[in-house]
């Protein structure tokens, strides 16, 4: 592990340089963001999403904050694109907001929404940034949420219609595209653990959401393909489970955790099936004839994306009614989220994806980064721990590419400090500090280290 005591503002000695030099010249570097977390959805005729509804309920979100203003990226996007280009990144992974484009149930397309994404995408192209778009990063229109959200088959069909709209207006300018960000978060985290909108804790809702979000992915891929797009991917988040003890039972539970978190999504997208161990539990609650949808879910892709942050330590939990495990705190160094720093988990998943699921596809790390207790002092933020985090994860990728695993790019999460979902604006993931009162952007030391390494 690289120590996190790198001197601030000596970017010429960037700890990222040696890693970047070991990667192929064609390797792509970018930053990632998402619409609800940065745009500010009180501007430009944006409709309401289930996140607004969730945030409105007392104590669901830290300080009862929401995405109404975000980072005001809606107005400041030129500044933000300049920051990306000036750092030397070549790609920008962003998401389009479904309720910004279709704010009302039957109200037609919002021209201000179309105009905003036209400006944004053209701004990327003008700066030589490759647009990598995600169509759904969790901002489900409230009117669809009111009709069952991801528990309803119709939502997947509506998502296909929305995909068609995006493809017609923007498709030829989007170099890379993926339907859904992190289907595990959309389904399990939001419908079983209730941590995210819509905040449910129901096994029946979970099973349905775990299937219909996958169906939405497959239908959307088919629409993208019908428009002739050739760089369609998926963005799956992965968490590395380690058993809390050496018992056979804990080993079984850790495998089950892997099934729910990781294999459910990999197996369905790449193999057209759900894993038996998870299905054995969810079967009674699954939608009728779900099997018939699996070939749609497994529609061929052109690239595979992995979001990776941390690992989980898995322990038995006799009180857990359906799965029998809980995630407990481990003993590795932790980020400000309390997430353990475990770069070897990233290698594990990239290697597994390449060998077991997607042997012919280029793989992108579509998100990786950490929350840090950053402080703005005399106009500077020294986030040496974040630079070390990036360096340690890039080191894993260097070893993999040397082995021949086809990792083609890496996106740091995130460009800006932003609305970190249930944690509100309290947890800071950005390369760039945001003062949420003035909206002033201040690049942190990690930003300058990227800049030094990407502009040798
Ligand atoms: C996710 C999302 C991002 C988060 C990031 C940090 O992975 O949860 O894609 O929206 O902000 O991961 O938690």
C-alpha cells in the first residue's frame, strides 16, 4: 500500500505517474458523476423523482437534504467540463435525468431538458472528451414510482421508451452508453435494506425489483441496438465478501452474499440465468414467467463496467429472516464512509469478469474513489489519502493489464463533492471541493496529482 503522507502541492512527484506509465497508451481515464447528485433538479423544468419523495420524509437523508440545488451543474457545467479537460482526462461518464427529459406523466418532452443535454454533450465534444452516458442513475420519475416503480413490469417498458427518446436526440454523439447504474443498489439496497429510495424493506418487492431492473437493462440494450449503437455496456457494482470466521456455514453465507450482490447481475447479463442459491430464496416472490425475460436480459454487449469501492465482512445472523447473514465492520483502514480499503477485491472481480463472464469484452472501471474528511484550509484541500486510494487501485489494474486482462479504462468517482444520497452533502468524494453555499469549486491536491500524471 502506498502511504497517504504525500506532500501537498508537489504534483510533479505525483504518486499516480508510475501507475499511469505502466498502462497501455490507449488506456482511457475519466471522471464520473450522476444527474441527481450534481445538476440541481429545481432548474430547467426538471420533474420530481422518487429521490425527492424519499428525501422529503423526515430523517431519511442526513440533515433532510435533497438534490434541488446539488452542485448547480445545470448552470455551471462549462466550468465543470473545463475542470475535467484541464486535468487531462479524456472521457466523462455522466447520467441523463429521466424526469428532466420527461417531467410529467403524459406531458411530453421537456425542451429545456433536451437543450441542456445538447449543451452538455456538445461541450464535451468541443473539449475532446468522450461522452460515456448512463441512462438511469436512480432518479426514477415520481409518476412511475407512484405506479409501482421497479416492482412493476411496465416501468421496464417505459424505460425502453425513454431510451428511444435519448437515442433519437443524442445517440449519435454518445460514444459509450449504458442503461442502468448499479442494479444491486436500485433493487436490493433500496427494496430490502431500505437505505435508498423508495426505502422499502420487503422481500417480495426486492425479488420483483431485482428482476424488473434487469429486464429494463435488456430492453434498453435492444432499443440502443435497434438504433445501430456499437458501444453499449453495463455498469455493475461489486463488493468483495470475506467470511468473519472459518466455519462452513459462514463460507456458505459469504457465497450467498456474493450471489445477491454480484452473481445475480453478472449471471443474468452475461449468461441469461439467475444463480440457484439466490433463486432458491427469491423464487416464491419472483414475477410470473420471469424465465421468459432472461434472453432479453442477456442481450449482447460491447463493454462491461465495474464500480468498486470496498469489501464486506460477512457474519451469520440468526435474526435475519431470509438470508441469515449480516455485514460487520472489518479491521482494514476505512474511508470517511466507514468503508474498508481493499484494492485486491477490484482485481478479483476484474479477473473473474474476464475469465468467467465476458472473455471478449473490454472492461472499464466505471467508478472507484473514496469519501474523505476533507477540509478547506487557506484555499487548499490536502486529500493525500484519496490520492493514495487511487494509486493503490491503479496498481491492481497495472498488474491485471500486465497479465492480459483487458481493462481499457478507469473513471474516478467523482469530479465534484456532491449529494451522497442518504448521507446528503456530508460525505465528500470529489477531486474538486464544492462550497455548497457559494458553489465555489476548489481543486483538491488529488486533482493536481491527476493533472500532473496525465500531462507528463
Ligand atoms: C454508487 C453510485 C454513486 C455513489 C458512489 C459513492 O455507487 O452508489 O454510483 O452515485 O455516489 O458510489 O457512494
